[in-house]
C-alpha cells in the first residue's frame, strides 16, 4: 500500500535540486517520519509514567537511554556494511525486493528523496531490536520504552542529516560539510568504505574509513553494488523489479542522457516528416 501526504505525490524529488526549506517540508510530511514521532512520543510518555509510578528508578532509565545512544551507531554501521552491502539478499526472491528498496535503489539514484528514507517496515523493528533488550535488562519495561524512544529520536536525526548530505549545496556547519564529503565519496567514488552516515568513528576503528578519492581507486560497482548483468542471469529478481534496468552509470549523467533522449524523441516526433533526424 502506498501512502501519500501533502508534499508526497507521484512527482519525483531530487535533493540536488532542492534547498533546506524544501527538504524540511518533505521531511516533516513523510509518513515514516510521522510514525517515528508518534512512537517516540508514546514510548517516551510511557517511560516517564513508569518512573512516576515507581516501576523503575531514574538512574537505570537514564542508563538505558545512554546505552542506546552509544549502541545505535555500532548497529547501523554493522547493518550498513554487512547486510545492506552484502551479496546474499539479491539471491532470493524473498529478500531481493527488500534489498532493492532499502539500498540498491538508493545507490543507483542517491539524490532521489523517495528512496533515501529507510523503509518503515524494516527500520522500526530494527531500532526496537537494537534498543529495547538492553533497556529491559537495565530497567525493565520502563527502560525498554525509554531506550526505544531514544533510538527512534536518533533515527529521526540520522534521516534528516542523511538528507542534508545529499542537498546540492555546501552546509554552513563544518561538521556537516565533513560528513557530507565522506558520504558523497561512498556514493560516487567507492562504496566499500565510509559506512557511517553521521558518525564515522567505527569506520576509523575497523579500517573502512577513507579520506576522499585520492585514498582509494574508483569502484566500478559504486552505483549497482555489484548487481550487474552477469549476476542477473543467475539471480534475476532485482532486475525484474527495476524499470529501465541496468543502472551502472552515474545517475546524474544517466538522467541527463535520458532527458536529452526524450527531448530528441519529442522534437523528432513533432517535426515534419522530411526533417525527422535532420541536424
């Protein structure tokens, strides 16, 4: 089922052609972000109520929130590196569609806002699984709900700054300029590094950080994550779900070529018969 609200319609939106105001309008009207806000408010209110009722003391609840704050970047780094950039999800019809939605589409068209946001049906369960067990261990259900609230708020922060990195301008904050530089290298130069979106500490610890194009060779699979025509002969599931497949080239260049071809076709179709194809 497709949800459309306000800004969200059948029109495509590309962050490299948008400003911060347009992004904010899109962000706060996107159904997944609205769902995260609701979950954060409900879980946060329930956690506060639990503390007030004496179901848990303040310190363990705060520890639950602090633990989630530090666990979150580790979990998303590992998921990004070992799941989203794995080569097994495209091999099964049960997982190929999910992989296509949550990462292949984003790499094949990085600035397309509609495929930049994580899917609600995968993101929310992941946040819950990453945060609630440690919260429960530290402070029971009150701690679990506080941890969930913390994880969801971090997700909202993560999604917004991920979007900002794809805007076609240089951010004013030095920190945002820095993470944008490394994330753009991940998308347009070599996808086998810089897996952190807002936090690159784990890339540096685990050896996947690189400082720009000079540090690594350009990857031939940066836009298709290794899912090419040869792979599709054996595992065709993603290709069957993808219009105008394959996507092997820079999406910005690809869209320019598609627009030029469409304009040429339109001009040729409207020209007198004797002038079609003339230059």
